[in-house]
């Protein structure tokens, strides 16, 4: 079984190059985390976008390696002036991000409050 069997990554850059979006489907774990990091870095550096928006609504699993990659990308992009934000998230991923204490750092504030209120 290869990494492509349990993860897909779709990317898109806005016409004005202000934002880039990454939609991830499947699992973010020790096997696929490098692929996720590569996609985020390539998209952020390809056009010097101001914000990278992640859609993790279809992510079914994330482990500590996946969380670490998201944090590392958040920090690295932030040093270059690019914001990394999770705009959609599955309940399973939200629970892991909450437990690890990084939900408030990575999630769009409106999304976080909707999940916590709902």
C-alpha cells in the first residue's frame, strides 16, 4: 500500500495570488506527513501568497506527526509573513487539535467557535 492509497491533496491559488487553498482527504500520519508538508511549502513559496488555507474536513485521522507538521509549517510560513489557517476540519481532527492544545493557534477563530458552540 502506498501513500496515495490513503491521502489526496488538492491545491489551488486565488487569481490575485492573495490566498492558496489546500484540501486534504484521508489520513495525516507518519507515512503521509512529509507529503502534506511538501504541498504546503510548495504552494506557499510558488507565488508568495499571503495566506495558506487548509481544508481538513475530509481528514479521517491525524497523529502526532501530522500535528507536528502543521505546527512546523505554521511557524515557518509565519516567519516569512504567510499565515496558515485551518478553515474546515473534521470532528476527529478537531478533537486531536484540541487535546494537543493547538486548535486555537491553527483554526480560523470563527470555525473554532462554531464547533465549540455547536
